[in-house]
C-alpha cells in the first residue's frame, strides 16, 4: 500500500486548495504526487500580495520513506504596475534635435510596455522592438531599470503631439506625454539692409529664438566664409549662451567690409543682413 502525504506550510489567501494524485509506476517515490493550489476569485486579487508555498512531500511504501524537499517555493506577487508620476511629461525640442520621452513603470512584472502615437493610434514600439517602418522611433531600456524611453531621431514639426506609454495590464493603463517640435530661428536686430559711413562701427546683434537649449555655438559669416579675426584687426564677437545672443563688432569699417553677414547657430536657422559701407563726403 502506498501512502502519499503533502504538508502545506503557508497559504496566504482566501481560496481553494485542490490535491491531485497521479500514478507514475516508474517514479513513484519522487514524482507520484503533486499539489495544485487554486487561487482566489479574480475579484479578490486586488493589489495585495498573495503567496503560494509548498514545503514537503513524503511518500511511504512500507519499506522505505523518501522525503522530497523542493529547493524553492513558488511565490507570485499580484501587485499591479503603476506609473512614477515624477517624470517630465512635457518635452520641447527643435527640428533635427533628438527627443526623448521618459516613462517609468513600477512593479511591471511580466507585462509589456508599448509606445503609441495618439493621433493615429499607431503602435511605435513594444518592449524594445520597433513596430513601425519609420526607424526614427526607438525604445531604450536597460535590464533592471523601471524606465522605458522613446527616442525620436531627427524630429520634424509634424511629429509634435501626444504619445502614450501603455502597459499591457487588463484593463490597460497608459500615461500621456506631449512633444512639441519647434523651428528654432536666428534673428539679427534691425533692418535686412544696413547703411553706414566709412570709419563707423558695424555692430550686429543676433538672437536665437524658440530654442529649449542654448546652441552649442554661433558662427558669423561674411559671404560664404567664416569671419577671420586674425585677418583684420578690430573685429570681436561676444556670445552669451544663456541669453542666446551673439554680437559682432567691426571697428572703423571700410568699404571693403561691405557684404552679406550671416549669423549661424548650431541648432537654428540662420539669419543674414546686407551691410553697405559708404565712402564719406
């Protein structure tokens, strides 16, 4: 006669436990029995953790006793995923400058995170896979991290709008992110043409508009050439990144200084002014 005994040490939930015994003649000592724990009804799951644990199975066949001690127990938390609401959800970038939308999900478990463009409900990424032919969209994620980032390379104005970070729970949960892609432009104060007398100073001020970050650099050109400070004395450029301004000063201008002057920021459309230096008299 074969007797199988299961000892269940800890079951923390209100539900049913069903014992099932199967016959396996060749491995009756270790594999003859198993326990099937049936969890609580779905309405009782909620957000609290529940633990299913089995500890010891003993089989007696009259001649010997074989103790089966599982090396680990099954513990399945049922905490639901939720969003970290401290992340920035309004992002502004300029045309051509990569945009990053950062979504942080806690307790994700085995669920998947997707990025969806709201205007056409187009699925852009699922996990780290891209689900669109537009390869400018990419999902960035590091193992062990709670953060799932949507990277948009070379964004255009048409990419502005709402993007949803969605988690595959039932029902699904999502968090909206707003992206604004603007055209950054340079502007030179004053008229598009400047007339000055020979011997006077050329003083040009360039302002970079609609840029979330200061440009890395601002170059000044005369015609197609970057202005060479060593070629002619009396030229100075003062650039203030935080105010996004750059000033070009040419002292004691000569008729040879006449020409088209261009202010060219690193991340903005350039602006030009035509300077005429007139002989005195």
